C-alpha cells in the first residue's frame, strides 16, 4: 500500500464498521484498525481499538487476531512509558505468531521488541531483535520493512 493510501486506512476502516458486509466481521475490522494504529504509533487509536480487537479475538478464539492485539497493546504500553508491560505483551504476540508460523508478523514483532530495547538503552538486545527481523524481511523480500530494520541497525552503530 502506498504511503498516501496508508494514511487513510483508519478512515476507510471506520466507515466500514458502520456498513454491513457479509464478507467481513467487526473482529476483522478491529484487528485491522488496531494494527494500523500500531504502525502509525497512534496512541489514541491504540487505546480505542486494542480492547475491542482483543475482546473480539478472544470471543472468536482467533489466534492471529489475539497476537495482533497483544502487539498493539505492547506498542501502546511502550508509547506510554511502560516497558515491562510492553515487553510482556510483545512476547505474548511473538509466541502466538511463532506458533502460527507467520514470518512477516514475527518480523514486525521482533522490530517492536528492538524499538523497546533501544528506548531502554540496551543496544545489544536491540541489535539482535533488529537483525532477526531483517533476516525475515529479506527472506520474504519485504523491502520496506527490511529497509526500516536495516536503518535501525545502522543507527545503533
């Protein structure tokens, strides 16, 4: 998705919440909304949609969406300056993504863990997380994500 289009994701998904469609449920939309908020570092959006996404994922026992909700909570806690809670949620997300074998989601979660370690001035651990994320992104040819991980690694020196 182009960057200009990405900025409109939340707006379009919120409109979809108010329209009935047989092919998509609220749980799908909440997962997409909270994931977009996490990617945009939108703390208000995270606080609004993480509880809804988590509740829906639990109700439907949807492991992928549970993991997305955990990662979103991890980002929200990191943005709020709560590193212990952030790490706990990110690790729960990572565990679920690894069970599911979702490499891109694993890479994104490793990236978030790298950012958390960076904020705590633990460059060795951050470097490890970013390197693991980069390896996954390169293997999948996820160029934009690989570039972000590479930039973070280069920034660590």
